[in-house]
């Protein structure tokens, strides 16, 4: 009932399989961004792209991201946030593999950058929807705190460390392939546990 102490109630929610899977997936998603946030510009410079082209690539990512934040409410009316979360992570996996395999191909790279809006903006918006569902009312702040700590905090730091360790192999290629694997693992875990399929 409503007599559960908030903190105990909070951890009881966190231990539910869909919620736990959500946090693990969020961690893996953030981990997959390690090579991008740490080395993307260097990686592209090594492939012969100039400053203007790099600027365009970052801009494409941001423009599509802003568009998604504007359009996302319409998405959520049609599709459950859990499925958008899965699609966003699957798209990130494809994006990192494309970045690893075809960095010299400008159309592929621009398309990959355009999917930033899925991997980042749609992922984030879906995560906020799910957090609101899992942690109602006063618990939402705790849920968001755990989400930021686990994904941006831990996932971000470890992602940068892993990227740094893998960077020497294939001049960054292996780091992006690994990033794709992390994102795919997150997508599979989310697909298996997060959606409520019983309806």
C-alpha cells in the first residue's frame, strides 16, 4: 500500500526486471557513445575531412536532434516509449558500425550523423517517459538521479576509458565496432525485458 517507506519502495521498483533491464540498457547505450564523444573529430580528421566538413557533420546531428524533440510527442501517441527506446539503440548500433566501416563515404557519414536524433534525442525522450512510468510522483527525482548517474555518469566515463583503450586498433575502427556491439546488446536487453507484452 502507500505505507511503504519511499526509499524501500524505490529499490523495490528498481529490482523489477523491466526496470533493471532499462537501466542496464541505458548504461550500454551511453557506453556505446564513448568513441563518438571522445574521438569522433580526430577520427574524421585522420580520414581527410576538414574543419568545415566536420562542422557540417556535427550540425546535421544537432538539427535532426532538435527536430525530434519537437516531434516526439506525436511519436509517443502512436508508439510506446519502450519500442522507441529499442529502435533508438538499434539505430545507434548501425550508426557506429557504419562509422567504423565507411568513414570515407560522405553520404553514409551524413546519414549516420542524422541518426543522432534517434540514438540520442529519441533515446533520451523515451527514457524520460519510462522513468515517469516506473517512478511515479515523488520517486521520479530518485529515478532520474539513478538514470543520470548510471548512464551519463558511469556509462560516459567507462565509455571514454574503453574507447581510449581500443583506439590504437585500426585507428579508431575497433572502438566504433565495439560501440556498435554495446548499443546492440542494450537494444536486445531492452527488447527482451522492457516492453509490456501482456496486454
